[in-house]
C-alpha cells in the first residue's frame, strides 16, 4: 500500500487505529478450539468486528511461531483474510546481515504479502536496506520503544551527544524516504515524541503502548499528529481481550469503535 | 546442553566448529528437488557428512521462513535430525517486549528444542531476560557483528564513553551468567576481540564471519581462545556450498574436516 492510499484510508475511516493481533492460544475464549485453528477463528472474528474502526492490523509473529508450522499457517491465512483496504504489519523485529535480511524481506513481503515489517536497527545499514528495496512495501524501524528496557541502550550518548534512538532515525534517512520508512515510537515516551516529530515531520510513526502498556492516547496524538495524520496507534490486548466470553468479538468491536471515536475527535480538534 | 558438556564435546571432538545451515532453496544442487523437502534432504546429507567434524549447528531462521509454513517444518525436522551430541543454535536475532520475548523463547527452546537462540539487544533488559529464564538453554546476544553496517551504531559512544557493543556486554552481565549467556562477535572485528575477551574471560563467543565474510581463523582464535576453549566459530557458505554437484555433501564434509583440523592444531598450539 502506498502512502497516499494509507492517508486516504485514515481520513475516510476517521481512524488511525492499528489492531494488534497478539493472539495467544492460552488466552482464547474457552468456547473456541484450543488449537492453531482456534486462533485463526479468533482472528477472523476479531477482524470482522473491528475492520470498520481501524486502518491497519499488526501481527506479532512471536505468537504464531510459538505454535510451530501450523502457527505460521495461521499467520499466512490471517493475512489473507484481512481486507485489502487495510495496511498489514508483520511485527517481526527482524534484522541480520544483508543476504539474510533479503530472505526475511521475501518471507514477509512476498511469501506472506504484508505491507510492512518491523526491523531492529542494531546491525545497521546493510541489515535494513534489503527491506527498503521492495516497492510499495514499508520498513518500520525500531527507534524508541515503549518497554522499560528501552532505557538500557536507546538513550546512550544522551549527554555528550545525541541519543542512540535519534541517531537511528537520522542515519536511516540516508537509506529510505517517508514513502517506505516509518518509525516505532513508544506511547510511553511522551517527553520525546514532540522532538522526534520535529526531526521527521513527514514520516509515519507506529505507536504501540497506548492502553494496557500505560500510554495516553491524547498525550501521544497531540505531540505527533500532522496534517496528513502521520501516525498509526496500535492497541492489542485492550481490544482483542476485551472479553473472554462468547461475546469476545462483539466486545472487541465495541472497544475498537470507542478508540476510533476518540481518534476522530482528536483529528477534528487538531487538524 | 550445559556448559560442561559443550566444553567436553569440543575437547573430545577437537573442534569448535559450528556449521551454519543457511540453506537456500535457490542454491540447492540441481539434482535435489527444488522444494522444502529438497532443503530437508540437503540438510540431512550435510549433517551426516559434517557431524564428526563439528560440535554445533546454526540454523538461520530467515532461510526457512522464506519458504512459509513448510519452511518452518523443515526447520523443525532438521533440528530433530541433528544428533543430541551437537549444540543447536536458532539464529533468529529476536527481541521484543517481555511477553513477546517469552513467546519467542517458547518457540525456539520448547517447540523447536534448540539449545540456543541469537537475540538482538536493542530493546534492553526485559527483551532479553525471558530467554534467560529457560534452564540449560542459551541466549546468544548480538554484541559486535561481522557486517559492514555494524559500524553505524555498535561503536556509538566510542570517544566520550565506552562503545555500545561493550555496554551491551557489560549490562548483560547483570542479567545472565557464563552458563546461559554467550556473545556474537564478528570475526572481521579482530582489533576488538582481544579486549572483549579480557572483559568476559569465561563466556562463550559465537564467532561468524570466518571464510566467505573475510575473517581469518588463526587471527580470531589467537585472540579469543581460553583454557575451556570458549569459542564456537561458525562457517556456513564455505561448507554447505563447497560443491553444487552430486558430491555436495562429501565436499562439505571435506571442507568441515579441513577447518576442524586447523582448529585442532590451534588448540594444541595455544592450550
């Protein structure tokens, strides 16, 4: 999906919500089959119930890999099931030497047909560039993550120099453009969001950490939204586990609707 | 596999060679079936031909993921096929927030039953620790990688402060021990190897980059070997693609034998 289409979808649907399908076999509602097939059914019902309120789905590959080859099949079948109107993110956090990154890019962009893949920057240019070589596909580079451990290394260089997460962003501008590169910025890093936005005014941000992880939607959006919106805010557990009963999909839809209404309001207020 | 057994295997087999199964469907010898099954057959023949000359196998997950669910099956079946006497590394370079890292750990340590997984440090403590919680399993943390792009971020902080790759090593000593933590150190980073060895005298290093990537075995071993050996040196392409003919396995075995003989010599000279 190209940038123009993504922006158009956000504006038409009045939502920049990304629903995170971190679908855990051990957390399925008890009426569903406790098997990879049960996960697929869970995903399909969640997608049916939430598609009108979101513009993207993010599949956390770990939850599928933990199920072995059938998990990988569920990953593929879930991606196939997502409507073509929605942006699909493989949240895989890959990154390796050049020829290996090319293999990962093929796995996610060609074999699975995702629109985007999250990539870890530690190994530098030749680990990231192979992902950027695919037309109309996106690399979402980890910059400043939402977890506690982000403080261990991502701020290194802070006093003497600019911190690592900013170096990652600045360096990556030599590799890609705002048409094929986004950044992961945690919603829990509110103090940094505004500064990063001024650094890269035209790039999309993928923002996890709203909801279950503690970030506030309004605080995050105020600091990052642009006239082209420029953000995808992810919510996983809050939506997909809104209920553990037979009404899980309905309640997921209600939660997604509630978040998307807040988003629509913020879009009206801020742009 | 615990550390004592690994050291014993190295001393008995007089080899610290790790064979990298970066098995690419597009590079299979033409007489093999060009399918995931062909890759499995390729791996089995390589394993049969090289097992007596090596102590470990490293499976680069990208090459299997690129084949979709059947690739994942080949990954699982290859690991099953490797003799229990050999240390098995899933070269996956994973790392995510806590609950996701736990899922990856389950995928590689439980579902696939690998002994070790490579982990990217960018997201810090809670992204690494879940891997360390599994008994007799190993986390191999990326420190200083062999690729050109390693220069982009891994040396950050060099002048004012200690570089990122050293911070990663030092910080990780708070999370794990030399019984469950190893480091990836590229063979192309000869200048740094000795210094890192003095920093962590008892940890195992996984050293890729010898051979096709340009590192010299002798230079690397001289700087890193300890009385418990303490290193696994990986070779992938040089061994598995030693020949593209019907003799591919035989030639792979010959190449592995040649490298292991050099290793035995170095072990004799240096300890």
